[in-house]
C-alpha cells in the first residue's frame, strides 16, 4: 500500500520569535521509520511531502497495516511525523545520531475512512494524508492529529 503525506504551513515560515528560534535551532521534520527519523526537511520548507510503502493484510475481515513506518498495536496502528534539531555529527556516528527528537505528531489509521483504506489495500491508489504542520501554539504540530486537521483521500 502506498502512503503519501503532504504537509503545508510549516512553523518556521511564519514571522516572529518562535519561528526564528526554530530556524536558528536547525529544527527539521521527517517521518519515523522504526527508531530512525528519515527524509528530514527544514522547518521553513515551503511544503513537505513523504512517500513510502506499508504492508497491508486482511485479518478476520479487518485490514491491518505494518512495516517499518507503522507503529502501534493491531487495531491502533499509526504513523509518526517527528520533529527534532539537527546536530553536527562525526563520520563514524551511527545513522540518526545528528537529530535530537523533541516532538512527534501521530496519524492514526483508525481515522482513515474504511472505504479509502480498503481501496488503498486493493492497490486502487495511494492513501494521502494532508495536514498543516503548525500547531495551535504556533510551534510544530504534535500529539494525535485528527480530522479535520488531517484529511485523508485516495489518489
């Protein structure tokens, strides 16, 4: 199953001290794959887009998703967008060592309309999540992001 996450309104693009602090702190956002945050983009990017594949299977008439991008237990699976500060690293540092995670946003598969999830499982299009990446506090969006803050569609 193909997943596409489209982010807009990144917090580093706004005016003010908070956005300045995010930019100067080297804050980035990426998608979490297992314990590593990958495909990181700066907090002041004009937009953010991540595309990747997850596995899907039918279990007792219900769809379950999995793979390294998927977190949580069956029936409560989700994706993480992770925020952190980029840090200098040495050439022999392990992958992900140059990223100090401080906030995550959770996109739950239970918020996806069942018909769209089923169509994506049947390879009739990519499942697309669209959301703003600035939270109510003006900083990076975090915690569970629910509709209408995130919209799911099939493309």
